[in-house]
C-alpha cells in the first residue's frame, strides 16, 4: 500500500512540474529544463560556448546534408514529462514527424544525437556530466557527446548504448583536445569532432 501511495505521489509531482514549466515566462537568455524531479534553470553560455556550438552545428549540417537528418540548437527535447534543452541535437529534417502533440518541442524518441558543451562552475558540470547523461540515457537517445574545456586541458567524450532502465550509457570514449573524436553510430556515424571545432588543449 505504501509503495502505491509513493508511486502516485511521484506521478503527481511530475504532472505539477510539467504544468508549472508550461506556464513559466522564462526570461531571454535563460533555459528551463525538467530533470530528475526539478526545474533546472541555467543561463545560456558565453562567447566560447556559443562559438563551439555554432561550429558543431555547421559541421554537422555539412556532414549530414541530404541524408534526411540535420542539426538544431537550443530546442526543447521532450521525453514524457521531462524537458531537456541540448546545446545541439540531430533530428529528422521533417521535424513534423516528431513534433510534441502540444507543439512544445520535439519528442526525444526521434532525436539521434545530442551535444552539450560544458560551462564553467560546479552546477553546470554536475548538470552536463551527471544529470544529463542519466536523463538522455533514460530517454533512449543513442549518442551523447560532451565537449568539456575543463577536463584536464579539454576532452570530447562520446557516450553510446543507452540503458533506459538503468539511466546510463554502456560505452564511453574520451578523446583529448588536439585529437579526433568520432561518432561511432547513427546518421552522424563517422562525424569527427577535432581541433577545427574545439581548438587545441586549453591551459
């Protein structure tokens, strides 16, 4: 009986967060995401963050051109009653196929790759390195790419093999800045994230 009550409470909390999120008037320059039972608010990144994400998006656009998929930036990716806003994500060119029923974003089930560029600060690092891997894996997104200036001079980590039940990725490959990280699967298979996107190692 206790388990049943607890389960109902969780469902009610998710519904409450969803309603609050839908009614929020979020100031420009702020992101509001629903992650692990909370609405997480964070500022959009600075110049370096923006520049890296723009280079990723442009390179993906060239790489994927004509293949039925393309990149997008800063859009709502929705999994059930959870909302995630990746820096860059790859989805079908025909986004109408994966539009959320209420028109609030795209369904995570149609997203094949997400990219997060880590911002400075402990809260940002926890979000991108702890909370979001769990959230993206739970949503079943096949590839999660983390670009991290603060990982020992900079590194790109590619996570694949989402385990929806565990909320974890089965495989993780870390590539230091200055070398080439390669997406191993999906429509962006073979896409390289190297020095032309990240720059060299950072001191």
